[in-house]
C-alpha cells in the first residue's frame, strides 16, 4: 500500500508543479493512442514489463507515454520522482520525467539491489544497497532520452526512465487512453512514445480552456 | 628271441617304420590343429581384452571431456546471463562490454600474469574470451586486449560464426603456425532475458584438456583442419599420423565423418588409432579427437603367448615322437614274433605235410598189400579145403584120419574167416568201405544170431538170455551189423565159464540204440589191458588155448564207428564182462525215408 501511495504522491506532485506554470485558463487534451499488438506470451500479472527485442525497448503489454513537445519555461523547483524496487521488480516499469528531475531509487525488498544503467543519456551505478540505505540513492536526469534501468543482481529486473523536455506527459492505460491537463494555450506537438523505435506525433493548437480530443495512430 | 629282436625280420621293421611315420603324422596334425586353435583363441581373447580396455579408457576420457564441457558451458551460461553484459549489449553500450565482462569473468579467465599455460590448464580457466554480436562477428576488445586474453588477429577472426545460435557451439581453432596449439572454444549464446532470442555470444577459449591415460598409455589429441596436436608425440610422427587420417575437410559441406579406427605403426611402435568427431553439428569447422592406443603391450603379450604355445607344441611333439617310437616298437614286437612264428609254423607244416603224405602213401601201400594178401590167401585156402573135403568124401581114409581131416577142414574155415576179417579191415583202413544206411531190424538179427550160437558145437552148457524189445530198428548195413553181433557173441561164448551165462539187452533212447552183451568170464580182462583190447592183434593175457587172432574186437569197433556208433567195454570184473555197442535209430537218422 505504502509504495503505491508514494507513487501517487509523486505523480500528483509532478502534475501540480506543471499545472502551476500556466497563467491562463489551462486546456485539456485527451484521446487514445493506437497501440501495437502485445506479445502473445501470457502476462501473468497485469503490470507491464519492459521488453528489449532486437534492440528496441518497449513496454509489454504495450502502453505509450504521451507528451507535449514545445517551448516551456524552466521548472521553478527541481522535480522529484521515485522508482521503487519492490517484489524483485521496478515500479513503475516506465517512468517519464522532465529533464533535471531527481529520481530516487528506494529499495523496498528485504534483499540487496544494485540499480545501474548503461544507457547513453545517463550512465550510473548505484552499487548494492538495502532498504535501510540512507539517504535514499538518487540520480538527477538532465539529458533527455531513454534510460534503461537494470539490477546487477536480478537480471530480469528492467525499467525505463524517459527523460523529456516537457512538463506535460502521461502514461496511457493499456487501451491507449490518456488525458493531459493544465496546458497553457499555444501550438505544440503531441507525441506518443510507444517504443524506442516508434514515436507518434501530431501538431496541436490549443485555445484558452480548450478541451481537445486527439487520437494518435 | 634276443637275436630275433636285434635283427627284426624285414617285414616287422617295415611295419614299425610305417607305424612310426603314421603316428608322427597324426601327432603333427593334431599338434598343428591344437596350435592353431589355441593361438586363435588367445588372439581372440587378447583382441577382446584390448577392445574392453580400449572402450573403458575411451569411456573414461569421454566422461572427463563431457563433464569438463558441461562445467564450462554451465559457467559460460552463467556469465552470459549477467545483467551488465546484457546491459552493455542491449542498451547500446558496447564500449562498456569488455570492461563489464572483465569484472564478471575475473575468476573465469586465467590471469595474464600467469605465463605458464600448464598451470592455468589445471583450472577451468579460459585463455581468452571474446563477444560476438548478433550477426556472429567478433566484437573486438577495445584496446585492453590483455584483459580479454591475447589472441592473434587471424585466430580472432576464426571465432566468428555465420550467426549466433540458440545453442552452445563448440569449436577448435588452431593457429596457422604449426605447434601454436589448439584452443577449445565454446560460443555460448547471450539470450534476451525477455524474448529468449540470442542477441550476442560469449566465446570462451580454453586450453584443451590433456587427456592421457597413464595406465593404458592412451593419449588423446585434437585434429582440426591441417593441425594435429597430440601431447607427447614428436612433430615428425605427428605429420606422419596426420597424413594417415581421413581428409574430412576436403569435403565441402563439412559433414563430419563418423568414428573411425585403424592400426598403424608410428615411431617404431604399433598403435590403434581412433578418431571421432568432437563437435558434430557445430557451426565451427569440424574437429576430431584422435586417440592413440599403444598396442606394444598387447603385442608383447601375444608374442609371449605365441612363444609359450610354440614351446608347448615342441614339447608335445618331442613327447609324441618318443611315445610313438615306443608305441611302434611295442606294436611291432608281436608282429615280429608273429612273423617268426609263422615262419617256423610254415616250416613245421611243410614237414608235417610231407610226413602225412609219406604216411598216407605207406598206409595205402599197406592197405593194398593187406587186400592183395587176403585175396592171394583166400584162393589157396579154398583149394586146400576143397581138396580135404574131396579126400574125406572118397571115404578111403581110416576113421581116425577122417577125424583129423575134418579138424583140418574146420581150420580152413577159421582161416577163411580170419582172411575175410582181414580183407574187411584192410578196406576199412583204406577208407574204401562204405556202409549203407538201410533199415536193420536189430531184434530179428539178434534172434538169428542166437540161433547160430545155439547151433555151434558147444559143451559149455551156457545159459543165454536176451532182453530185446521187438521191432528195434537201426540204421546200417545188415551184414556188418551181423558181423559186429557175431563177434561179440563169439567172444562172450569163447571166454565164458562152463555153465556160465550170456545176457543180451537192447534199448532205445534219444535216437540211439544201445545193445549190451554181457557174460560171465573165465577170467576178467586185467585193468592194464582194458585200454588195449580194441587194438589190432591184441589178445590180452587170455588163455592161449582160446582160439583167435585179436582182430574181432578191432573190426567190430571199426564197423560200429562206420555206423555212426561206437563199441566200448562197460565193465570187466571177477564175475561179469560186458560190452556195449551203440547204433543210430533208424527213423531218427533218416530225414527222408
């Protein structure tokens, strides 16, 4: 229960930060991303996994990260996010963050974990640590791009952090539905990251207080 | 006998030589057959023992190889699953691949500072390692070659595969330079954690195991392409052996040949060479294990066994020779004796034949003389009697003279009777007398003989009794049977007491008729004379006043025997003398009447 609350808390905090940037009446974009068919392999739990196939990293069952590209003012405060290690898995499997976000990696398992990444945007190695590690190991992600997280001890653990240059992003549900709120009016490009090899996009024009229905396919 | 043995008769000597030769021949054949059988048996036994030993050693080596391979592959698999290696490959960080592997493989790879490869070979430590990318090409280590194990570029190039496979590929790579050695490499696929697909491969290169069986002397080496490495075999012999091996690489397609074995001479010794594919089905070029199994020990054993058999065979032959010599001597001795005896016997027989011939001629002559004499005598006696009877018939002689003449006439009758008997005897002796086998009524004959006896001038007053069953028939000729009977009765009368008895009895039993003639005797026949009474002209110590010439009993016996019967003396004691004559019954002796 507690990790989930943490996670929700983090999300809410992120949204609050982004929402507070807008001066005018914020607009809303909602819609549906057409997702690729999932792999045939039965998924025992309903949580998705990060799958790297043929050098392409994608979540399975497929979800997308929908974000809005454009010019945004710099963040007032450093955003903070959390990537948990729980039940020998990363939670969430996919974490979009804005550039400059400090991501904490608390270990909630009664065993050691060793989070590291060889990804170009952010190479780091937190070393082995347990749940009682203080302070909670963290990394600041200041280069946009895809960062694959792994655990040195548990080879199957995999997660991605998508470092984005936007405060507006959301992870769709497995049906591809999303909603972005609190957007200042203006011209943007709406993008949906489906995998490391596939990103959908569409230009959008948002009026004051508009409520836009956009489907990406 | 001594002299007979020292110079054995020629036939016996020949027999002995032949027997010896035959025995020796048989012995030689038997020994040769036994030799062949035993040698074949030993050779087969040796071959089987060798086969077993070879198979056992090979199995052990195979087991070592398998276990080693399993251990190495398992280790490589564990390495290939490491998260950092996956991260380096999957997350586009090839620059971090070898450094990451260095950490992970630290204990799997021989430290470069240990220069002596033999020391590293004991441990399951790799000589080098390289990664292959998804396409099977070698990912070169970035500068820090020492960490990944030094490898000449041309060998590094040989690690490449046409593509990474799901399965571990075993390969053997050899340097172009001969004597560079062979490395055993395992290309272990690095599989995607999520999809299970091979995304790269980790190639670990090891020094091949040094498989040598100290006890049996088996050494195992590796042949790949034109490189053959066999521990302990000098280069010249290695090159020689390589030339003998089937050229598998010449065949395009690289279908690895199956196991092969052959015997060959190398380095002045015989070896059993066994070769089998080491990495069938591998994407790497085919390599073969080449095992050398020394046959020297087995050949020495076989030679020793062969010598033993030959020795035993020679001993056997010598013994056999001695034995057959003895045997020939033993068997030829009776032959020599036989030959000698037969020689003596021949001589004796010839002499006996000659004597027999002489005797027979003499006998013939005597019989003829006897017959001639009898004939010659009969005529004058008859003439004499006729003359005497004529004188008597004229009546011109006085009475007392007439009585004398009558007595003389009586003597002429006796003389003729004796002559008759002699004539008959001479015919019997000459074998000219043939007796008919007619039916003779013995009872009738006895009755008429008794009549004659009664009629004879007799002052003794004898009492004659006859106990003869009627119709007693015998087989014979009437006149001779009558002669026998007459002789016996005559004797019984002549040698009787005054007022004595004569008893005649006859009976028939089992096809024979027995007739006894008994009488009281003046004097018994003395026991010492009894065996001789049937001899011719024997008259015992009887009273000289009793007339006779000692022919009667002899003639009677000869005639009885001619009739298939016999005449013998039953008893002769103080008061009774009894003869028995036997005949054949008439019906029993005539199968066809």
